[in-house]
């Protein structure tokens, strides 16, 4: 049997790739407008980076990482997310020495060993941003507003932006106690995962998707009830800035991003229409992370967005660009001499930025014309022995069928003008 691609991966072929390019270009222009610069980090890192940077108790580290020993017997892991890598680069490349804050974005593949299903892959792609070195509420608002405005630019609707504050280590300690007290008598009704979480990370129980856990946690103390004054003021400011900027959000006191280093603002964006995997974006503030991986104490905030899920939302809402761009023109060269001359002409046109093609299979005039039409070309340039003798090129408008002749020497100029005019 022929070899197949690994489970949970995709080939992105022409016809689909244009949608990816469109989304990526839109992302890049929004990032430019918001003043974020691109960063690219390695596809694999020392395993320890993710163990410390993502957190030992998370699903990602417990069961989803692609980890291997390299030939030097070092443990390496294909990146499952990029926040830890960006923080590592911030420390290693001394970005803390540059004017602060540092505002970065990335687009690229991530790898998680999960059960593949609709909207869930083993190699998937994320767009994300990270802002390092600023702790003001306005930064949280900027990051959320970037997401909101990207979706607006893409024409998506029906999105729900959920925001919450998970507090800081100080107020979280008292919340943790109150929560454990509330849950202790019904601990046995929790799912296995949550029973495990009870001691290690009880906060996570609040956003367990299991119905029985949801029932047990009805009326449980939320983080918002226990925020300290600093965290509470921070949160109210974020909400006020978002409201004034026209971002529609919902405070969801159950929204918890699992990691220990998450502080204050947490948020998630959902779209119902794309099925069970409805989260298209998740993010939050992580004021302890840079320190956690060995850098100077630095506040940070960011999000990661699933490209495949955004594309799925664009698909169901019919917001994707129609079809792949059409070929502008095809050169039809007949005979060996015409082919050599024609290829030189093609090269001159291409170097002026005009997309043109020619037959590569030695087809007849009739079949070359057919193929030009099939590719949706607007023009055909015809060059045969007879045209070569007279030093002319025939330009045929494939829509109207009209033809004209131009001197071969003027052909590049003539065609360039047509290209600029759009025919
Ligand atoms: P989920 O609850 O869907 O597993 P998550 O909390 O693991 O999401 P994050 O680590 O916050 O997700 O990643 C941010 C975004 O990346 C998600 O909101 C989602 O859109 C996308 N994403 C995460 N895992 C996958 C995957 N395996 N396949 C496709 N997209 C994914
Ligand atoms: Mg996950």
C-alpha cells in the first residue's frame, strides 16, 4: 500500500491554500496596524521548557507532547504551543534590554498528540501574540481588541468573547481554600480528572466540561468573588476600556485557563457553528511565567488562535474569498523557434511582475487555446512561424474573441499596459 500521511495531519493543496494565504495576510495587516512584529522560533525545544513553561499538571504536558531523544541523548519536544518559546527567546535574546513592552506575533504549526476529530488535529496551526514587559490593564484590552477587530475584518459574526480574572497568587490562595471547602462533601461526584485536580489545581474543576462536575460546582465561589483589591481594580479597568472601544464581551466567572502562572485576565472566544470544538481563541495574562523559566520578573499577556477553526468558521459563514486567482495570460508558441522566442518574451513579462504561462506539454494550437480558457486566462499571445517572420505577436482577448497584432519589439510594453488596465 502507498504510504499515507500521519493521522491528524493535512496536506494543504492549491484550491485550499489560497484561503490560508488570505487569512494569514489579513492577520499580518491587523498586526501591523496594532504595532506587533513577527517572531519565528524553532519547531522543537528542550522538553524542559514546556514542562516548566506550560506546566506539569496540564493535559498538554501530561499526555499530548511529541517528545523524543535526539542522537545526542537530549530530550526534545515538538512545540505544542508558543508562549513558552517566545518567553525563552525574550530571555535568551535579551529582548528585555529593548524598549518595553515588546509586542510580538507568530503564525505556524504546533504539535499535540490528541485524538484527531473535526477541528482537532495532531499538527495544527496557531496565530498568537505575546506582549512582554507591560502590566497595565490597557495592554489586556489592546490584546483582546486585536482579536475582536481581526474577526470584524474577516466578517465573522456570532462570536462570544468570554472574559474573567483568575486573580494573583495572593487572592487565588484564599479562593482555592473556599473552593475546596465548598467541594469537599461532594468530591466523590466529580469525574476522575477532577478528583485528581482537587488538591493540585481545584480551579480547573470550574471549567470541566463533564455535566456532573458542572452540577457539583453550581453556586461554587468564583474567582471574581475573592479578587484582591489590586486584581479587582485591574479587571474593572480592562472591562471599562473594552466597553468604550466597542468590544462586546461577556464576563464568565467559570472561565479558567489551567496554568499556575496565569494571573488576572483570562479570555476565550467561541463560535457555536463550528461544532464541539467551538473555542477559536484563548489567552490571558501570565505575570509569573518569564520568571518561572529563569528570566527576570516580567509581566506578559497573549493569546493563541486556532487557524483551522477560524477557517471553519469562515467557511460556515460563507466569508471566504471565492476561488483561486485566474491566470492573466497564456502564451501559445507554435514550432521550435517560436517556442524559444516565446520563452524569452515570457521571461521578460514575468520579470515585470506579470503572471503569464505557456504550454509545457507540446500541445496543438487548439488544445493550447482550450487550456488557456480552462485556466480562465483573459488573454492569449499567439506566436507561430508566420508571426515570427513578420516580427509580430498576436494578442487575442479570450472573452470577446477580438485579436490585434503588435510588433514583437513593443510586445512587453503593450502587454504591461493591458495588465495595468486589467485587460
Ligand atoms: P481545546 O479545549 O480545544 O483542547 P486548548 O485549551 O487546548 O483547546 P489552547 O492551548 O488554548 O487550546 O490553544 C488555543 C487555540 O488553539 C484553541 O482555542 C483552538 O482554537 C486551537 N487548538 C488547540 N488545540 C488544537 C488542535 N489539536 N487542533 C486544532 N486546533 C487546536
Ligand atoms: Mg487541548
